């Protein structure tokens, strides 16, 4: 089996396992899931969907940052999108939102086609060589990492049943009266 086929097979197994387990089983509250709570991720440069470099590290520590590791073929990601769109509409002035498209069984062109059919307001980036996946220790797609304004990880979660609003309250407050 070639290295590329092994990578695709391995990611497929992880995604399949993620689909078989309830989404809430992955929400992190003191459990180890990907990058550790309190950690500061290393700087990493990925690309926009046109191939231009984007320094993800430059977004860390400016204001809270929510990153979703995403794929067009991921049903859990699709299930999370309404919640992410709603959170973005509510918190876009206080939190930076980014989706990182993983380079497994798709291309920037396939991501662009998907987003043309199902547009979203926040940016989608391309992790061509898996550098963001490694930096954030993303175990699968539908993985969300939330960093506070100082660049520390305050939440990680996986699956469709994450409570994004509750996670965001950790960095923006309860939002009452707004």
C-alpha cells in the first residue's frame, strides 16, 4: 500500500469511528482530545483556496479564534455548520472563525465547488500538507479548537453535538444584554 493510500485509509477509519460514537462523547472538558487545554499551538502556514500562503499563527493571540477542521465529505461537519453559521453571525466582531479544509480525498477546486453551492461567511483555508492538522493534533474532521485572546486553547471538541455557544461563552462571556 502506498503512503498516500495508507493516509487516506487511516483517516477513513478515524472518521468511521467518529461516526459510530455519539458526538457528545468527544466534547472535551478535561479529557485529552487533540491539542491540550492551556496549550499554545505552534505557528503554522497553510493556504487559502487559491494557493496563497496564510499564516495561521498570525491569527493566534489577536482575539479569540475558533478553528474547525473540515471536509466536504464529512457528515458531522455538515451537521455542525448551522451552529457555526449562527455563532459566526452572533460573535464575528469578537471572535475570528476559520475552517481548515483537510487535503484528504478532495482538492481546493472541490472545496470551492462545495462552497459555491453551500456558502458560509467565514473563511475556509486549505491544509495541503497536513501542517495544521499536526500543529493542532486534529484527530478527525469536525474537530473544533477554540483559543482565547492570549492564544491558549480553552476548548476542543469533536462531533456534531458540540455546544459551540457554550464553548464561546468561555471567551466572550454570556452575551446577555447584547
